[in-house]
């Protein structure tokens, strides 16, 4: 039963292994991504599991251990719920802020999953 909480009901993710050149390209693209989360959040765990399976290098920003991450999430994302994926924007205000674990997983799978 617990395993079902960690799997997205709408997206199936297959573990991805890329060659070095493709992984470098993906790493460059995800350099502008940050996941706002905290360790004991089960919805955050679902997203972290998807990030690992898709071999993505996304910065993890724990809002419980680093208060500045919590403030950025509140001030620029407009909410304090996690998980939240910050996409792009060198300045936080220019970024897209995506909430909801299922939406984040679907986005990552469509963008970086096996085609």
C-alpha cells in the first residue's frame, strides 16, 4: 500500500540511462531548475523518486533546514506548499513555479523521459 503513495497514478516512469553527451545536455537544461521540498513529505518523495529515475540533476532546496528557501518559496512562488519546482528564471521573480507532485512528475516525464 505504501508503494502506491509514491507512484504517480497518471504517469509511468521508466528509469533512464543516457550516454555522456546526452546527460551533459540534460544537466545543462536542468541547471535552472530547483525543487523546493522537505524530507518527510511523501509527495516530495514521489517527485524526488521521479527525478532519480529520470537521471536529472535538479537542485534540492529543503525549506525546513534553510529558511531562505522557505522565504523564496513564499515570496516568489506565492505559496508555501511543497513540492514546488522552480523552472528557469535567473531572478526568482522571472521563474515559473509549478506545484502539485503529479503535475511536476508529468512535466518532467514528458520533457526528459524516454520518447
